[in-house]
């Protein structure tokens, strides 16, 4: 099994990007306060139903099959 160093390039860039993002001030003071408040909330929320967030798909007209 051969090992290609070029396969590591994307991972190295992801690590570098993560380090840069951690060093940056990405949120305003108000956003940081709001985020801290949200993180302090208890975590008993129900999982989100992805179907309820997705736009409904149009239904085919009667007598027409979408499988054709």
C-alpha cells in the first residue's frame, strides 16, 4: 500500500483554517452574550423533524405518474 503525501493537503488546510477561525473575533459582544444565554439553557429540546423544515414537494397531478 503506497502513501501519497498530497492526500494530506486538505486535512492540513482544514487544521489551519480551524486555528485561524479560533483566533478571530467572529461574533459581536451582543451576539456572544446571546450565545452564552442559549448555551446555558437546559438541553431537553426534542430533535427537529427535518421534514417539517423542508419545503413540501409538489404532488403530481391525478392520473400522471412521476415514475415514467
